């Protein structure tokens, strides 16, 4: 089993929710964390919290939809720490509305953040991981990477799963691992207003720790979503019936 201790980990979407919880959990276990997101004050606050309790955290303000910001994130990490052991592609945004109502800017924002950013960042870290002959790229997919829900969000998560599988096969036996962590509903800002019992983001943080310690293709969290994914693949008509009733684009409060 590999250890998290001493690993240099880039985490996108670290300013809240799953990314922030994962940063805390990894640093508690001795990893150095590079925190990336747009909200500088949230990143600084988290970095202060981690650094004041004996951990090592560096905040790098990053808009994941901008290629130059992603390059800057990687060069800054290398300048400070000399290597990158784990890239955790976690930043993501939800749908702004049904397809017919979306603007070009909205379409581009969701694809750039949820899909292009993980692809671009993986491309940027790969030469470093190839030089090291080790590394791990983990991305946050979703149960919506398997069971399509209305809207573009699910499409980006399906594509991210495809990318993760394809990249794993591309770098197979090079010492670089590629994994997907696929959460169901998790209590974060993204699900604010949803009236469902949900685990907190710490559940996903522990799944990410588990992937680093024992690399695998994918972890679904909570695991009770696994049989639902299987059912949706066996009987897609049933998934059509249920997901088409999801009122995703109506106010939830
Ligand atoms: N919560 C769930 O039920 C659930 C289920 C399945 C998958 N997921 C996935 O989990 C990931 C984390 O979401 P969350 O639930 O933790 O929600 P969250 O609390 O809203 O976190 C989203 C994170 O993404 C960052 N982000 C958004 N746009 C960005 C951009 N352009 N550049 C850089 N960072 C950006 C946000 O930071 P800034 O706003 O500061 O930039 C924030 O840190 C997402 O990929 C989401 O799709 C969530």
C-alpha cells in the first residue's frame, strides 16, 4: 500500500466542498497540498488553517477555464516543490438551465471547467510525472458519469470518465495511475437546497485517500450507488423514466 505522507498534491476546486475537505484530510496525513480555485480569500483561509496546524499548503488562485492559469498552477508547484505526485482534478460547476435556454458563454463555461480543464491540467503534469516515472491523476466524476441526468453537466461527467479510462490505457505501465472518484449526492454548495439525506464531503475525501493508497480505476461513493448504476445499464428504459422526472431546473428552495 502506498502512503499519502510526503506527497505533493495539486487540488482544483479546493476553496469549498469536496476539494477543501480532501485538502484537509490529505494534509492531516502528511501530504503537501497546492490549493487551486478562483476565490483567493477562501484559499488563503484554508492555507492558513493547514499551515498553522503543522501542514504545508500553498494557495494558487486559478481559473480552471483559462489555459494560462492552469500552466501557471503547474509551474508554480514545480518551482516550490520540484515534483507533482498527485493531480486531483476536482473543480466543477453545475448546469445553469435547460439546453434550449443556455447561452454560448454558459455552454463554453461548463465544458471548459468540467472537461477541458482536467484534460489540459493532465497534459501539463504528464511530462513531470513521466520524468519522475510515477504519479497519479484522479478526477471527480459523478454517478452522473454513468446515469445521464438532464442537462450538460452529466454530459461533461460522462466525457470525463471516458477521458480518464483512455488516459489510463495511454500511460499503462509507465508508473502513472489514473483514477476516477464518482460521488452520488454529497452535501456541498452544489447541492444546497436539495432536500435529501446526503453524506458530507469528508466521505469523498476518504475515497481519494483510499485511491492514492491503493490505485484503482474508479470508486463510487457512497457505494450504494453501484447497484443503481448497474440497474441503469441493464434497463436503460427504467433510467429514462426515473431521470426524466428529475426537476433539476426548477428552484429548489
Ligand atoms: N456535491 C455533489 O453532490 C457532487 C456529486 C458528484 C460530483 N460532484 C463534483 O464534485 C466536484 C466538487 O464539487 P462540490 O460538490 O465540492 O461543490 P462546490 O463546493 O461548489 O465546489 C466546487 C469547487 O469548484 C471550484 N470551481 C468552480 N469553477 C471553477 C473555475 N472556473 N476555476 C477554478 N475552480 C473552480 C469552486 O471554487 P471557486 O468558486 O472558488 O473557483 C469550488 O472550490 C465537482 O466537480 C462536482 O461536479 C459533486
